[in-house]
């Protein structure tokens, strides 16, 4: 981040200059805000209501593109209705939960939409989870059924006996266009594509009885206790995203949004899709992001908007220039994590005019959106929030002699907190203790309550903020939040290791932080050549790809605080520098099948961007 980008502030004059462009969107934005905020607790709302509304307005318009498949709003709605009617027939009711584990493809969206119509909550399971983590994630939300894609069937079968789900409630979709060919379900699964064929295609009456307080999804976040936490995402929050981000995006029926982000995360499933539905536009999806295919897909689907996270932008900038990257109609993008040091370069190189950077978290109650299209900001927030002075050493807000917090001045950095009100409630986690730990009380006056986002942001004026850093025991790598405690638990299970401390370290020219584990060995043990490949193999089987430590440091002793928490600040500072550490260091280099020792030459090569992490 350049020093200029860090300290620029936004004035009322800057905002006034941008008003003519914003004014064009204003009727749409006001309509969205009306839908987001002006509703009663008994007003039908949420994903299913919005999709049925879009279908009524644009039945024959394209709703979804995937590979060579196309679905109109009517076709996708009919398919979802059959899923809804089937689950009603087996007694599923509002408030029940179904675990859904399918890669980015039409079956996932039809399933989530179908369940939303009857008020059933979809637990959006990360498709890279396996073993203990997968068992935990599913059992945590007490689902009545699992719906799995063929691509993850082995992961489900491996843990099937550990799941608290009836044997006849394991459903399956073939790894192909199941509207054309249902496929043959393996043993232990029921073929959902076959089961729904006899069911009605009309909208179920239940959609009109799904309200703001009813759950829509569970989205999983990295928990500081090690295993994923399930965050309830209610229909009211979806409608808030739809009414704000969706209408700020201002798509029209001839627009196509290309989204390669995993749809088990809110940026893809909520932000990208709600923007499409708000404009009765088309969503084009791909199973997994591909740097080499990105602009080819943009061309193929004639995309006019793209969904992003910061890492995706960096990957595209890393790629060799091609004629396709300018020969397209993409003029706007929506997402989060665009780094200030690549912001202008990205817009210029790829011809993008609007970067609708936003800030939100799956569990939080505060959101920002770059309505005015300023560079290097998460934008403007209409929700009540504050940025308060924070002591990084003590890891707590600074309070005055009366016990109250202090807001930072414009241009300064502090902790972002969201005021908990009836209009901006905190929905929270399934874990009640976790909820208590993220709520600050008596912040500015007795009795007030705020949600602690755990994020440091800079106040840049006119209710705009700039993201600075994430506190606590998670870090971001490859667009995912990594739980250090989850990594520590798995790494320390390796037979020769007694303790492990996990943290994120920065590699030049990459986004986020790469995982590093400082380990101590059991008495008398040493790490040999065989361990370096075996350790990696074990970590690959137990951890998602993004959570596998890239660096290993062997320590003789773990440093802890007075409360027995690991002291990570010095470890983070020393990172993987052989000079700073003076202890054995190893790295998992791209395309290698084992950890190798970090020599001065390898360290210099990493510093100069010779490897593609």
C-alpha cells in the first residue's frame, strides 16, 4: 500500500463531484433500500421471494450459464420447485437444516433455492473439507439430510458412520447435467434428480411464509477454537445485501455476472447472486477459478460484470497479457480484498471502470459499499458503526478513566465495531459462548452494545473506511480464512511433534498471509528426509489445501504468555528469514511433494518472486 493511499481522506467536495454518476443509480438504490429496511416481521422476504419476483418479471430471460448449459428464470425456478415439493413430501419444515456439499454448478443453486422456498436452512459445506473437520461441520448444525455432489461423495462416505443422519437421508447428484441425465447413484445414496422428477413445478405456498427472521444458510467461518464455526445467515440479511449491494451494482436483464468464487462463501452466494437477481440478469459460474480460462469464459458468456476477491485480482495481474483481457464488455466488478497497490493497475489494464469494493462478514452486522466508486476504500456505510482506538499489545480497545472507548480521528486507524440495534441485529454463531466473546458492552455509554469485527480499518472521512488488517487467530490465504488453532491441532497430531504454533507470514507479491507452523519435537525425536514428505502427505489429507503450512520452523521451546497463549508477534516478525530465526526452516515450494530446507538462495528467490505460491 503506498503511503499516499494510506493517508488520503475523502471530503464532501470529493463526494459532490461524484454525485452526477451516483444520481443515475439513485432510483434503483432507493428502491433497494426500501426493500431492505421497510418491511414488517411478517412480510415475505429473502432469496426465494426475490427469485420468484424476478421470474415473474423476466420468465424467459437467462438466469444461469454453466459450461454449455443455460437455464431461464422459469426453468431454474421450476427445478427448484420440484426440490421444494419433494422435501415437503418427506416432512421437511421451516427451520430444519440440510447439509449441502456440491461444487459450483447449477445443482447447487437449484438446491439452495428449492430449500429456501420452504424455509429450510442450507448448511453450505466447504467442498474441500474431509475427515474430522467435515464430520464436525455437518454434525454441528444437526441436519435432517445431506445433499452431496458426486465430486465429493468419497469425502461423505468416509465419514458417513460418524454423522447423526438417518441412512435414507443421504442424497446425491451426478457430476453432470442432471436435468438431462440423472446418472446412477452409488450405494448408500438416493438419487435426488430421479426422486424429484414426479413432483410439481409450481411455486410452493410456503415461500409467502418465509420471513426476515427465518434462517436461509449456515456459512462456515474459521473458529478460534480450531474447528469451523457455523454462522446463521437469515433472510433479513440476504434482503439487506440484495437491497444495498444488489441495487448499487445496478445490473440490467442483458447483463451477465461471471463468478468463479466458491458459492459456499457469502461473496459468491450472496453478493454476486443477489446483484444478478436484483436486475433479473444472468449469473455465469465456473466450478473453480482458472487464471488461463478466465478471460476466455468472460468472452464465451459475454460477461459485463465480475465477482472478485483480492487474490483473484492478483492472479489475473500475474498472468501474461492476452488480447482477450481488453476485448470484453466488463465495466464493473463487485467483491472484497482489492489491495490498494494493485487497484489502479487492475482498472487500467483490464478496462474496468467501477470497483464496487465492499466490506461485510458472514457473522457481522456492519457493511460498507463503494457506492461513489472511490479508489482504495471499502466504501460508505449506512449502518451505525464506530472506529475506536485499540491497543495492539494488550489486544483490547483503549478505555478512558470512565471506562468508555474513544473514536479515532479522520486519517487514523482503529478497531471497527458495529452498533447492535433492531435494524442492524447481530445474528451470531451457533456457539453461544462465541457470541459473548465478540460483543463489546458500555462502549460510549452505559448499556450500549457493539459487535467487535476483529478488523482494523482507517477512517478516511465521510463515513468511508479503508481496510488495514485482521486481528486475532485467523489469517487469509488463497481467498480463505485460515484458523490457526485448526492448523495447530492437526499439525501437533503428527507422531514426532509435541507442540505447534501456527500463524500467517507475508510473502512478497502475494495476497494475504501464507501459513507457517513453528513446531517443537518430542524428546529424542528428529525430523529426517522421510518425514519431510510424510508430514506434507498427512497435512494434505487432514487440512484444506489453503490451510496447509507453507513454512515449518523447528523450535527447541515454545514461548507463551502469562495466560499460556502462544507468543506469535516475534514469530511473525522473524517469519522465514534464516538470519532472523537461527533455527531449522523448511518450505513447501510449488509443485514439490515434500518440505525442503530454506537456504539463503531459496530465501532470496522467495523474496524476489521466483516461485508462484
